[in-house]
């Protein structure tokens, strides 16, 4: 049998903050002692609406955007507005896009006013983005405005893995609004490479407890 000696500094257990995330986060390099975690499902912490306005927009100018979305399918409600100096090219000149490049073109007159659009259903990957932008260059002195709001069609449960490099050493599963706290004390698991939180689905926030030398 081969023996392996691992040296881990003595000291106090510290909380390493885990920010709101729908993507992988590497918190600390090893070797350390993984002493536990306290986390909760955090889909409600990500903004669900956005708005903006651009004067004389260039082609593909961003008017309004939502970023850092948890992977999943969303119903998108959106409205576009025009003001200022307008010409024929400003008709139907907004588009709703997502991370994958899918596009829904607006239906609007080249006349000042507000133009609510039909709801769209969009699926995005983890850390996804939904954006309203100008399709082509707008008329000089035109004012393009837009608002969007999103609502998950199905609320995904959180499935997360605590990894040592590429090796899974613990799993976390949470329902909507759920939370989980686990504490192993200073004699917990010893990741040799790093502590990484890998999100399979959903959005997570909280802290991981670890014993390590500053």
C-alpha cells in the first residue's frame, strides 16, 4: 500500500463567499480542508427586467439587456419605442436576441410611439444574456428605447457539485427557494487541487467553509 502525506496548515475555519452565480466558480486552490458550506437557491437575486435608451443608434447598438441569467427557458415580454427624428428605415428596426444568436425582429412603424411586441419564449445557457438592440443604423437624432422583463417558464432546481479539480467530491440539490448548510468541522475533506463549485443547473449563492493558511 502506498501512503500519501498531505500537509494542510492549521488555523481557523474561514468562510469563502460564493457570489450569485449560474456558472462555475473556483474559490481557492488546495490543499485545504473543506469544512462545509451554507448556500441557497438564488434565481430571485438576478434582475428580471431592464430598460434603456440610445440616441442615433449604430447597427446592433444595445438598447436594453439582461445578463448572468441562469440556464433555462424564459417568457420574454418586451416593448420598443421611437422618438426624435425618424425616417422609413426606423420601421421594424429592433431585434430581440439571446446568447445563442437567435433573433426576433420587432414590428413597429417609423412613427414616434410605444410598440408592445408579442411575448417570446427563449432558452439560454447558464450565464445567458437576453438583449434588445437596433437591427440597422438608426436615423440621426432618432431616439430608440426598449424595455424587457422575463419570467422562467419552468423553475429549475439547483444541482451543484463541489469539485477538487475535475473530481466530484460532494453534490448539492435544492428546490426553488431552498437552502442547505453542512458543517464537517476542521477535519473535513481535503481537496488537493482546488475547491470549485460547478453548477449543473440553477443559480446559487452563499459561502463555503474551509481551513487554510492565509
